C-alpha cells in the first residue's frame, strides 16, 4: 500500500516535506487553492495571518507544477500526484498538522448560522404587539404626568415587567426545545476511523481535513470526498446522491463521495475535499439560496394588525369625545387610553403560541420526530400535500425477489432450483444488495452452502457483469453456477438462439412493471478441474428484482389520505419503476416523467404556467433532479397548497428547504437533516401520521387562544370605551395590568390542554376567527356595560340581594368591575377551547388549577384591596358573590353564540345537518368507508382510462383561500362517481367506462365545471404531458395508454391487466389467456423500446 518512491521523496530530511514546524507549513500554505481555503477565510488570532496566493502561484498549482499547491484535478490525477499536492503520505497526518489544516479549511460539515442569544432574547420584544406595549410604557412615563402629579411609575414598571416576563418565558421554552433537539441530533453525528500520528482512532467526522487517511469498511458512511488506495474493490451505495438503488463498484484510485455508504469490502482512502467543498456540499448549495418567510409569522402579523387597528379606532373615538366633547382633563384622557392599550393588546400571544409549540415539540421528540423549526408544527397541521422521495423513504432501499413471477426457461428446473442456483453464485458474508436479495429468499442463508464445497468464486466485475461459483457436491461432481446481467448470461447459454426472443420479451415485461431482471445459469464440469471451461451452460431462468416498499408505507399512505393529505412520489428512478411502486402502495399510477415540466437540461419547458395544474393532479414524477424537486414544490405552493417534503439524500435537500415542512427520514444524510424542519429518528413514514395528529392538536390549542385573544381585545376596547364615554368612568391602568398578568399566567397552561385533532388539514381561516372573536367580545363588553348600568344607575342589586350601594364610591366600583372583567375574561377560554358546549368537554388539569388560583387571587383583591394609587377599595364579599353569580348566568349564552357563529360561517357545518346528514348517518364510522371508496374511485381514474385533468376541473373551479386550503385537494363530486363506490361488485371494465363518462362529460354533472380558457389550458397541459410520456414509455402498453388518452378513448382494456387498485381488491382477476395475450403484445415493441427497457436489467 505504501510507495517507496513516494516515501523517499517525502522523507523528514526533504525540505519540501510537510515538516513538523508551523513555519515550514506556512511557506507552502500561502499558495493554497481556494478549494481548501475560502477567499473570505480569516485565521484565528492564535494563528499567523497568511498572505493570499498570487495568480502565478495559483496557475502553477492548477498545472501541478508546484508540489505545494493542490490543484483542481484531485479527482482524476494519479495517486502519486494527489499525495504530492495534498502534501501527505499513506501514513497519515500528525495531530499538529491536522489542526493547522482544520483552521484553514474549517470543519467537515455544512455551514451553520448561529444566532446571538442576546439578540434572540431581545427579538421577543421586537414585534408589533410589543411595540404597542412599549409605547404604552413611554406614555405612562412621559405623557402621564399632568395635573401636577408625578409620572405613572407603577404602570411603567408593571408594563416593563409584563414584557420581560413574556420574553423570558418564550426564550426559555425555545431554548429548552432547541437544546433537546440538538442533543438528539448530536447523537446522530457521523464518526470516522482516522489515521493520526501513526495510529487509527475513531473520532467525529467533523475534524477530517484534506490529506487525512481513513478506513472505509462495510456499513460505513463515507465522511468526505476521498480517493481509494490499493486493495480489493469496494461496493458503494450512492443512492443518497443519485437515487439509484443498486450499488456501484469502486476500485483503487476511484473517487468516493461524501454521503455514500460502503456495502462491501474494506479499504483505506485519502481525503481530498471536506465540508462545503465536497460533491455533497456543492449539491447542498441550492439550500442556501432558499429564503422563506414562515406562514406562522404572516398569520401572527395579521392577528396583531387586527388587534392594533381595533385599539387605534377605539383610541381615536375616545380622544375625540374626551377632549373635544367632554372637555376633560389631559391626564384623564391619557389614563383611559392606557387602559385600552394595556388591556387590548394580546401581549402574551407570541409567548403563548411559542410555549404551545415548544411543549408540542417535546411531545413530538418522544414520538421520534425532532422539530428543528417550531413554526413547522403549525404548518404541518395545515399540510394537504406530502411529496415523498421513493428510494429509502417509501421503499427499503433494499432489493427483493418477487418469487411469484420468476420465469423458468429450462425444462429441468423450477423456481426453487433457480433461487438455489442463484444463491450458489452469491456471497453470504457481505451486504451486496443483489446477493442479500437472493440469499434472503432461502429459509437460512447458510443453505446456500449446504451439501456443497466451494472451489472458486468469481466476484462481480464491470466487464463480465456476473458472479460465478465453482463447487463440488457430496457425490464428488463439479458444477458451476452463475448469475448476472441477462444479456451476459444469454451469451453463455448453449441454446441462445432458441430462447433469445423469449428472454427479451420477459425482460421487457419486467421492465414495464419496474422490475430489474437477473439471469441465472448452470453448467457441469465433467473433468473436475476448476480452470476447465466445462460443459454447455444451461439458461435456467430470469429472476425479477424490486426495491420493495417499507412494511408500513402502504398503511401510512392510506392513513394520510384519511387525514386529507395527498401523498405524491417524487423520484429520480425511471418512470416504470415509479409506477410499479405506486401501484404496490395504492398511490396510483398517474405519474409523469420530469420532461413534462422541464427541458432535458433542467430548464423549464414552454407554457410552464399551465404545468402547476398538472403537478397538482399527478400522483408523482419520475426521473427528476434536485432542481426539479425544488420547482415541483414551488409550483404546488404557487397553487396555495401547504406542501411537505420527505427525503433522506443530498438530492432532496433543496426541496426540503423550499417546502413548507421539510421532513428528513431516519438515516438521512447531514445535508437533508440540515435542510429539514423535522428529523425523524425512527425508520419509515408511520411516525409522520403521529406527527400530523400531534401538530393538529397543537394547532387547535393555538387557534383556541387566538379566538380568545381577539375576543378580549374587543371586550376591553368596546366595554371600557363605552363606560368612559357614557358615565365618565375612568378605570385604573394598574388594575388592567393586574388582569393582564393573571390572564397571561393562566393562559400559558393552554399548551397542555386536552383537545381533539381535526380530521382534515387545519387552517387559520382568519376571517372566521375575527368574526367569531368579535361576536364573543362584543357580547362580553355588553355584559360589563349592563352590569355597570345596573350597579351605577339602579338599585337592582341592593333591592334583590340586600347589599350596600357602591354608586357613590368610584374606588369600590372599580373593585367590582375589576372582578367582573377578570372572572368572565378567564372563563372565556373554556368557551373558546371547545367545539360544542364547554361543560361537555373536559379541560386540561393545569388549566383548571390555574384558573382557580387566578380567580381566588382576583376575588381576594376585589374584596380586601385598599390601594389609593390604583384607585381601588375592597367591595366586600356581598358584591363579590353578586359578581360571580352574574358572570355564571351570563356565561351560558356564550356557548350558544359560539355555535351559532361557527354554523353561520362554515357552510360545511350546515351541510352536515341538511344535505349529507353525516351527523345522523346509520353507516359505520358515519359513512367513512363509502367516502373513502368514493375518493379512491375518483383519484385512481387515471389507472382506469379516465382523464385526470378533466376530472379535477370542478375542484379547480372553487375559489382558493388567500392563506391556505383547508380541504382535501381533489374533492370528488357527490354525483355519479359516488354511486360507483356502492357498486364495487361490477367488473373493472364497467367501472372504468362509468368513471370515464363522468369525467369526460362534465356538463352532465352540473354547471360548476370549468369552461372556456380554463378547460382549454387544462387540455393543452394534459396533451403535452401525454406526448412527453409517449416519448419516454416505449412499450406497446405505454404506447396504447398514451394514445388512448390523447384521442379520448377508453383505455381500460389495456389497464385491466396491470393496474392494482384497493377499490377493486377481490374482483375477478384477468384470465391466464388474457394475461398471455397482453404479454404477447409487448413482443411487438420496436427495437428502440427493447433497448430502453434493458436499462432496468442488472448492469
């Protein structure tokens, strides 16, 4: 492994050697290429600054003339030159030298942007709601000093304390959530076995530098871009970078990329690039160009603006009436305005929502979902489309044999013998994907060597494209078994001419279903010599290989559909493989090649404005590149969808960053984890369903609080403004501060409240929230006004409850009004948190306890307080009891107002009671099974010969929300298609024709179908898509499918023999004769098609 000549040239006495002193290194480091030292790099203070490289030095380095300057051809240069340019040896670096290089090139990881903790804390005070409170604090200090009185210090201090408390709570909760996520992410950090100071040690991969020597063995993730040293070839899985399931062979001198996985062998390698300079890091560069403004921040701003505008209107009216009409004193007007500002602004809203999401993120972490960006929880609750990468996400990224369709081509063999022969030609001690697939089909992998003795094994190589083993059986006879690319095995077969045509037919049929083909053959060696050519080879059969779905993926897709989330497959694999995976998962086969949307070079195709509709309706896309995924997500977002994206490889990172919710699955690469908002720690997608339900619970809590906050703003502004303008009642700003502090302390517990998640994607629907909050707030304001009228203008309470009058004492009236406002304001949260009657839905334990404690404090203050500075004197227990009784009586109509508002604002609510009658259905689960069957029949119309573009026109006719969609994206019409769901017993052809009639004659379904330019645009997009599909799908079946769609024909006959649909499970299967006829149709495919489909065979 060591080169004596190279070692001689790098002896310690050689002045060009990377010497042990810093001075000698600095002489060469001055001319380092930018590949190693970024142009903006500034050495640490402890390291002397290095002069920039001169143009001449750089030129010499690039040409390889200066041994001290690494060039740009390290990927392909001879290994001697690589060591010379990196100024290292096969014995590795010293720790001292590695540390110097680490300062120059930085750690081996993608760049992270760290935020200042102080700025982060102050950021919680920098938002429109905080600005209003800060304005109120300034008013209390600067403006509220008229009438010969000093500034209102108590209100100023109280406001500042309120701001600091809210900011502190938000900061602590976010820090705790961030630290918990960081700790979990740290546990997932990659390791590397590094040769330092002449000895190997395992350490964090982040300390790797160019020139390091590492060991790569079975199962290792390649930590940096490397060149392999001398030794046996490696089998490397590059699916994280390319999306291809089959591992590739890398021999000495080849480059292996960061993020790849070693599947077989063990070899040393020299690091040539780290961090952002790797192939991995360059592909992740797209991530840095994506800047998203969170949807949550936009919503928070709109809610804050509504409250601010409401307060501003109240302030203007108060100022006009108090100063222009009532001619009252300056300070009285300022104090009344302070009441509206302090009481009306929901200053705790950012804190409550942040705490709610932080607590929720802890719960998600326990379920196996690490939340990196907490606002992603809110966005996941409204997610209606989930784009998923196929390899390693929907599938196992592990090849599997489909034993049921193994093709036997020898009269002396059966399926069991073919599998056993293939197992003989496999290694049982490594993790090669194909060998594992074969040996796993045996009861015990050791059966591959039972009763035989291995004589010689020929490993796979790119030239032969096959493996072979020579062995002897118990009777002493010698045989050979081989497996590999069918073309190579066919060349060996003695009966090639007789079976060649049939072999190609089978290969094409497998390829049409997305299956790879593996040829198997055997021969006798009569003379018993392993070097002997042996007897004639017999082609035994073809084994189909497929990357199978994860065991939980089909159920995950189904459950996601039930929750209103449409799953789309976005993969770099071929179209046929994507369709087969979609068929097996029940996702549908309405998939298109990426060239439908983008040119061959990744450029967008003409008329791209119409492609958004195509992306919206497709079940998935195949043959996509990273920039394609990025743009597919963008097109979905442009059509007002809340889009999630799952993935595990660097090729998924740009789309993960662009998506509203980026989800990195277990074992994802560092690039995917850095780009994602949520990182899964458990394999598969099933945890996503739990995360969706949990996020909807969290969102429900946030929405409940928002209704509460809007209601409180309306009730404070309207109630206190009317009392000030009608009776000149000046409530104390300090007491409104006490109400705000107690309310905020209680409302924090909503983060752990008991709620029921929505069964459809949830959304803010701000218009409904504002109207509902205004109705509840207006009602409560009138409660307070009426209560003050009865107390101040009448003797109602004195007559009926025998209490003393307080109408002549404004201080005691303040105590009574304080208690009335405090109690009913906090009681409102029980109304807002429930969907029906509040006393029928059990609240969280902490919420009840917090409410009880807060109101006990409020009652004691109202009864006993004697604070002249706050203009309050205790009213006694009599008035406290009256206040509680009054609030209880007036509390009951709040539920009725809430329910009436929701029914009036939500058309679906009336539909449940009048049209669909779901609430009174006798069907199990309120007809869920029938609705699901209706959805499946509709969404799978493409697989039955229907026209998906026409089918979705009615859903496109519905106006889209400017904020987000809250319904299932492609909602079926409750007409003829619904009847299909109840007549599943009909044959497939009849169902297909009925769906086709429904979808191709929208005028018969009603007047809501899109007409004119909309229909023309949809037809044009569909036609362009089918033409692209026709160009890429060369089989006869694909040709018939595309032509039938282009001409508007019924394509069900072509689809009946290959399309799987959960709706038709249990229906009669196509006859054997029909299947053979269909297979024979593939025989007439042209040579171009045959050549294209051979790509799916093992090579």
